[in-house]
C-alpha cells in the first residue's frame, strides 16, 4: 500500500528519536566504562601497593634472618675455634706428660734389661755348671734305667749290671710318661742303614742323631727284665702313628737275635710287627729269614726280623715313595708301602 506524506514524516520523526536514544545510550555506556576503568585502576593500584608492602615486609624478614644466621654462624665458629684451642692445649699437656712418663719407663726398662741380662748370664752359667755336674755324676754313677734319669730327654751313661761295661743311651722322657731307651732313630736319611751283621750287632750312628743302638745291647737290656716296645712313625705328609707292645725281648747272638717275645699291640699305626714274632734277624751278609728263594735283607735293602719277607722294614731305604718295597715302611699304617720320613723304636723296663 502506498505510504502517505504524513506517515512518512511520522516515521522519520521516530527514527530520529531512536537515533538520539541510541547516542544517549552509547554515551552512557562510555561513561560507565570509563568510570569502571577508573575504579579498576584504583583497585589495581591498591593491590600493587599492598603487594609491594608484602614484598618489603618479606625482604625485611629475609634480611633479618640472614643477619641473624650470619651472627649465629659467627658465634658457632668462634665457639668451635675456642674448643679447638682448648683441646689443642689439653692434648699438648697430655702429650708432654706421656713423653715424660715414657722416658721414665724407658729408663726403668733399660735398667731392668741390664738386671735381666745379668740374671740370664747367671742362670746360664749355673745351668752349664749344673749340666756339667749332672753329666759328671752320671759318668761316675751310671743309671740302670731311664726311669732313674732326670726328667729331661738326653744322653745318659747306662750300666746293666755290676760286672757289665757302661755305655751311652738316649733316654726319652716326654712320651707316655717317659723312661724309654731309644734303640733306633731315623728322621733325615743322613745315616746309611744298609749295614753288615757286625755293625747291627755292635750298633752304629750318632746317639744324638740317627742311630741303631746294637742288637747285643738290646739283648742284654731285655734278657733279665721284662720290657715293652714303643714304635713311632711318620710319613712324608706329616701323618703320625705309634705301636705299643706290652712285651719285648730278643735272644742272644747264638739265637741270631730272634724276636723271642712280642706282647699285645695297642696304638694308632696298625700292627705290622706280629708277623715277625719268633723270626731271626737278617742282614745282607747273614740270611736268616724263612724265604727260600733269596735274602729278604738284600732284596729289601735293609736289616730286620724278616719272615717271607715282612710287613715292616724300618731299616730300609730312606725314600719319599709310594710303592717301593725296599723303603723304610710300616704296611698297616695306611695299608700300603709308602716310604716313611721318621721312625723311632724305644724300649722300657716294666715295673712289677
């Protein structure tokens, strides 16, 4: 429909009115925004001021703490220095005291050592004189039993009877209550035991080293008085064993020094002597064994109361071996024929 002039004018008037209102609203909003911005700015400034105040406060606290800490550290440092000075002074005093005490003790120790040396020399002289006196008395009055000798293992002059000639024996006083006469001793192989009948009869070697006392002496010792036998052995690994027989006697030369008596065995080495009981003594030049095909002493390079031939051969070769029948050996020790590094035979009169 067509708009008349009046209506158009009315519309234009309304439009102008609306524009004025819109401008007024815009103006009002701008004013409000500006006021809001101002208020916010004020608030921000206030907050910044408060924050700055807090920061200043905290900085003051930190600064104060640092100063206090620095002061405390300085005090602790001074206290430590003072303590160290006191400890150093105390240590110096104690060190001086210890040095003085040590010097005094060293001086006293030196005087004591001089006194000890004098006493040692005196005791040595007395011991030498005493031993000489003992040897002299023993020479003048030989013992007839190692039980009568001193309790020291040593060489003594021995006399079997009133009409017999004295001879030297070594008395062992430490094994099984002592009183033993050593009749054979081997421990280094320095003495050759492959000897003749005469040498085994009379004896050989050094009484204070390796030796064989002599069959005749052993016969004279065992014929009139019951004796027991002790055999000690060691192998080359250090294993030790012993055999003790509660009776032992050998015959005279006319009986070819036969092993007439051999008592009950006890010990740790095993019994390798029983098979030789009642057997005659043999050497390479006197074949008295029961073996018909030859001489055990010559075959086994020794001298013994051989049977056919033996379970023991303590006068055989001194050799570190595991399978040599000519070596010094005692079969039942380890049930083999290993060579032995040590053997010692001893007899002792039985007290009734």
